[in-house]
């Protein structure tokens, strides 16, 4: 058995998995947990059902509690659940607010079929209850400004009819003969049930690990334990 009580970026965990050893990794931040899960998926094809995870939300009520305790840790957690990398204020500034990140909480990427362009997917996370159509329009505006292909509007509360209608009016994105909804609304409840963003297959966050490591330098200063593998 290999135990790493401060597993950070998960190097020890991944080495133990490669050597077919039993392992336990512990860390204090959801950003670290998300990074390790991404590495286990990328390097070994492991999904959360393949190992035991404790200390992270498994229900919407648990997600609500995490949001109320620490909105940034909530963002780290839910971004990791869909395989997105944190961005801007959500990644490196505990006191940062909306605006410092330009309306972007997370990023995903995929390569065009001809291999000539890497497309960007922008994720906006809303933990509050006051959801409105203008929030979706704001995300659509960010997509245009950033020349991104798809936007994912992740919300903790159930979306209103106005939010869903606004998202449906934002058009689509064509890839390989298939049309994807340009702005997609995805609830935390749906994510916990296994639903993922509808984006082209093969979307790999090649820069996730490096950016997450930088963010962990700030996050590791916090005390306590929040997550256990």
C-alpha cells in the first residue's frame, strides 16, 4: 500500500497505479482532486467508478453546502467533474470576482477534423439561485469575443425557462457533419447523474496539468483536509 497524505498533482498516485500498487492519496483542495482524476483518466483510462473517492459532493445538497462554504472550491470541483481546466480568478485568486476572468471560469479544447485549428470551449459556473437570460447572453458575448466554438453554462439551481430559451436561440456549431448547440445549459444535478457537455470527442486539455500545478501553489496554503481517494 502506498500512502501520499499531500498528493498535490498526483505524481505518487500515478506512479503507484502504473506499478499496479494499491494507493491512497489525500489532499486539501478540490483543484488537486480534479487534476488527479484527469491524470488517472488520461493515463490509465480510469473513471470515478474505478476507485473510491471521499470528501467530495455526491448529491446536489452536498454541492450546495460546498458552494456556501467556499464558492471557489465549488468551482474547482465542478470544473473537474466535467474535465475543464480552471481559468482566471477562479484558478489563481481566492479574492477574485467576476470581471477579472472576463466571464470565463473554465476552458476545454478540441481539434478540428482537418487538424488545422484548436477550438475553445468556455465554461461559466453559476452557484447562485438568481439565474436569468442575460447571464446566457453574457456567455454568448464572451464566445464571440474569444472566438470560442461552444459555451457551457453550468448552474447549481434549476434553470429558468428564460435561461433555457435564451440558450436555444444562440445557434449551433458544426463539426464533422454534426451540429452542436452553441450554448449548453448543464445543471450540477445532471453532471452528478453522469451527463457531460456535448462537445466533439477527443477534446483534450493538454495544458490542464501545468495550469493546475500553478494554482495549487496558492491553494495548498489552506489548512485542513477536504478530499480523500
